[in-house]
């Protein structure tokens, strides 16, 4: 739904927060469409404090938020000259699929630009702000900075560290069981929780799973019940290239990446004929090198990767330090014996436990959704995604 144009004028400091909040609302409209570009919103307010234009980042190869907002100003019969532009990320300063957004704002003769956060992209990283200031336009940076980063955790992670943001999704009973001992897991959580899970899938660049989940559940792992312009890439950790050629996952049109640890020309050829790209990244144990995979996903410009896997792969990803965020749906059930969230092996001390930072707890249908971050002080990044 398009955010309404709010014409309410406010005092200077509160006004900046108000209009940047609206810019963030516009940025959210590109939640499922902008990758690998960041989700950016822009609103333009005239000298009387009236909103005269707004826009958000379009799919890759098309206009950025600032250009769309300026076009919106003209379509409504206004002039951007002397206005203030509120942008959730520093206007770009380089020529990509589109021209520099900082130049578009300069040519529009806006009087002031308010930026939520500086762009960590090495191609920008302050250059857009500097060019606007050099043109004699006032620039302020840092209004709702954290909120702007929360909207783009994967983009900031990839720009700063070269790897994507990993979100691990789990559906579990209140006693932490994700399946019965026989592997049965459908359905632990409610329809509402599953629909919310699809929305979280939709925002990701890729959905990652393991061969165990493919063989046991034969899932589609696509986005359903949500109108999305593209399906996330499916990433499969399949050390021995055992992905069935008749699996349901092939019924969805999307890119498929299979990471393996063996060289099998016949099997690889058969999977490639189904449309998959096969990447061999073995470690010394004959398994997929998860750290090398993580780096490869970054090189492929994935911002957010959404994991839906079993307790073995979950444990391996957590033990490797690759997970940034836990997304857990707890159902009001007690299962007793069964499979846990992650198999990480026994600890000797409580102090060795993986430390989490709970960000959000919300009721979804009859279930509880918990979002927590893995505490990793060595990596700078946003404090949450919602």
C-alpha cells in the first residue's frame, strides 16, 4: 500500500524525524524488489513544509528513489527548487545502470538534503554527500540512522564485510523441538506463522537448505501467498550431489545454486540440465566448506540469505559463526523427545553457550515469533532487522 502524502508541518527537529520516517515507509515498499541494491526511500518537502513528491528504489537497472521522487514532484505540477529532500541512504555518486542521484538533486536545485545514513558502498562512501555540499547545498546526516540500517542489514553486511546477512528460521514447540524423532514436522506452527514465514522468505535474496531437508520433506521452499515480482534463489548444501531430479523444488521458476564437495560430471550435468548451477567447495572432511560458500554468496551479490534447514545444518552454520539472526516461531506445544533446533554438540560450561540479543517478540496467530541476533562484537552492523 502506498504511504499517504502527509502535509503536516512540524518544528525543525521533529520535522526532520517526521519526514525521514515517511521516507523509511517509502523505502519499505521496495522490500521485495530492490536487491541487490539497498531499499531506499525519498520524500521531498517544499519550503512551506508540504510534501510535494515521494519515491522508492525500483528493481535493479531502473531508477533510484531520488529520481522517482523528483519525477513525482514534476508530475504533481510542483518545482523541487528550494525544497528539502529526505533520503534514507546517501545519494549515489557513481554511474551504474542509472546516473548519479547526487547530480539529479543538484540539477533539481533543492536547498537542503537530509540523509539517514552514509552509504558503505566503496563506490560512494561519502562522495555523494561531498558532491552535494560542494554545489552549495546544505546536507545533514544521521537522522534515524539506525532505523535506516535496520531496513538493509544484508546490504550493510555485504558492503562492509563482503558476505551476506544470514537469517536462520526455525519452527519449534515451546520445549524447542522442531520435529519428532521420526522426522515428522508438519505442521508444528499455525497457518498465520507460516504465512509470516513466507513474508520473511520473500525479503531474502536466497533461501538456503540442506540435502537432508530435501530428501526427507521434498519441500518447494518458494514464496507462496504473497505477490512478489521474483522468487528468491534456492541454495542447497548437497555434498554428494544427491538432489533428486524429480523433486518438487524444480516446479518453481527461479535460480538454483547447489554447493557440493564431490566431482561427479554425470550428476552435475544432469542437475545443470534442470537449470541448477553447481559449485564444488570441499573442505578437508569431504563436506561443503561453509565459510567458502558464505564468501561466494557475497561475491554473487546476495544481501540476505534465509535458512530453513534441519538441526544438523543449523548446528554447523551456528558453530561456524555464519548466522547473524535467529527467527524462531514457537508453537504452544510440548513435544518431549524429538529433534532440536540445532545440533552443536555438548558444552562443559554454561559460559560456552552461544549468546543472543533478543530484538523482538510478537504474537503471530497462536504462536510466538522471536527475533534474536547472534552476539558478534567483531563485526559491525545494524542492531536488528525489524
